[in-house]
C-alpha cells in the first residue's frame, strides 16, 4: 500500500485529548459510572488514511495496532457501523499511523474511530448531521462523541453529555510510562472513589483542585506511573489523563513547556503538545467540503 503518495487516498487527523480532571459521581442502574470531566483537544495525534472502495469491503492495512485484531479495531467497526446505518454500498481501505500510545488515556482509539466516522461520512456522501454521527460514536465508546463534535468540552453522564467550553491557551508536557492500564479492572478497584461530590464549572474555572479518581489507584498499583509522577514533579504539578497511565503538566507557553521537557530524565518518554480551540479534524473536514 502506498497511502502517503497515492492521490486516491486522503489523510485525516485524529487528535489526542487530555482529561483536565475526572471525577466519578455515581453509577447508573445499568452499571455504567457517572463522570465529570473536561476534555482538552491537542494539536498532536494519529493520522488516518482512507480510500473509498467500490466493492463494499472495509479493509485495514498495515500492522495491527497494539495487537488488536482487524474485526475488533474501532476504525473498522466505525466504518461498518456507518455503512450499515446509511445503507451505503461503498467500502474503504484504512491505514492508521499511530502516535498516541495505547492505554495512555490520550483517547487514541476513540479519536481514530471518530475520524473514520466523520471522514467517511463526507467521502461516501452520506451527509449525516453531526448529532447523528455522535450518536453512532457513542455506540463505539463513551469518548468518541467529543472527537466527532471537535470542541473542548465539559462532560457529564458517562462522558457523552457535552457542553462546549472555551479554554485558555496552554501547552503541555506529556509522559507515557508505558503501562497499558486495564480500564475495566480499574473501575472495579475497591480503592476507587465512586461517590465524589459533583463539581461545578465555577470550581473548574477558579482553579479548584478537582483531581482524577484513577490517579491514586494507578500510582499505587503501577511503579512506572509513580516514577513518572516523581519525574514530572520536578517541573510542575503532574496530573493523570483519563483512566490511562498517561500524565501531563500544564504550561502557559510553548517555550516554558519545551524548557521544562529538557529538565526531565532521559529514560522517561515525554514530549510537548499544544492545546487547541477546536479539533484539527474539523479543519480537515471544511477543507474537504470546500475542495
């Protein structure tokens, strides 16, 4: 496959995200946990390359992502779901250029799936409205709708009740301890706080420490996560993102983030990324529509 140079392919961003805090406030009758969080979209992430097919097949090319079988891959499932719901007879070739580490809490799989939904909706001429696409995304995972909509958001429910929020410019030092955190097991942990008092948007805006419910659990269970927090504490106040092992420290400027990165020990996988006002996927979609 020659996706990068073949003009029959198109390239689409799948941006990463951070959870600037994450609280668990209760549980629904069906067992799903009720959350509060703020999603911050980043200028860094994966790239999805797509090529429509006329035979209706959906085919993922390249090496498997973190050992995920093709039929379990969220990008394949997203394409098949859109195909089924729209009665589309077209198929697609899919290539995933991974940069977002699996299990880090940076939203890689969810963002990849959202990009496939949004991009194939345009490439196939399905023209579903964004609300319908977000609804399809929710069937794939609770984090998919925020990537479909493409705005920084205050989120509640299981993460699908989204309210766009304006966030100040910020840069981040991100770190990947290399631990694939098992989300289901973490949710079952006896140490997890599941009944936190609901936060308000005013709490967040005024800088009240809201924390991440999974941080104490992961720091206790995973030595690599604790070591990453210790290293990042040299440059600021580290936080955990999502239910993964990824950590971050926030800075006001790119220069301060890049200077802080140089102070970290060489054994820690770390890099910088900028927060954005809206997803680069929305920019790519507008470019596709206007081309």
